């Protein structure tokens, strides 16, 4: 199970070296709930990522309100870690909370914005847009 986003931020702050931070990201990717093989579909693929990325968003009841449950995967280790980071950030949020969550600010706070290639940064933006789209779709359906 993935740690909370607060734990991830704390752990990131303890790591001085970027090699260690990348290793931590890779480890987060390994801790993700596995995406079932049948979910590796074109419909779940995130467009705009250089690596292959799949995201599945479901709404689950929690305390009388629907919250987002995300599962994802990537064919690249660091990108899997970035998917894990986003899953931890959005996990347990209602669709409206997800829409008001600024993932890119978190990436900036962690220093990831400056340490990701432009292609990976574009991929992160594509993943965030996909999560936001799923949240808007869920809100419209409720």
C-alpha cells in the first residue's frame, strides 16, 4: 500500500540527493496496487505521455460520500513512481476536492518540476488533466 501524500513529502524532504529521490520514486511505483492486465486498454491509456501510462478512476463510497480510487501503471520505472505520487495525492478525495487539488504545485514544492525532462513534465500534466477530466465526469454524473 502506498504511503500518504504527507509521508511521501516528509520522506522526500529527508533525501538530499536526487539519485536517492529517484530511487524513492521507483520504490513508490513498486508499492502501487497492481493494475489488472485487462485494464491495460486503449481507453485507459493516458495520451500525451512519452512512456505508456494507464489510469483507471473509480468512485467508491466512503463515509456517505463518493471518493476517488485510482489505479495506474506505466512501462517506465520513474513514471510508475510519478503515477504512484499522483495516486497518493488524489486518493480518498471527492471529485470536487480533486478539482481543487493543485498537483503541479506539489511537484514544484518537491523540486520535481526542475528535475524532470520536458517530456516527463508534459506526461505529468497529461496525467493530471486525465484525473481532472475523470473528476469532472463524476461530478456531472452525480
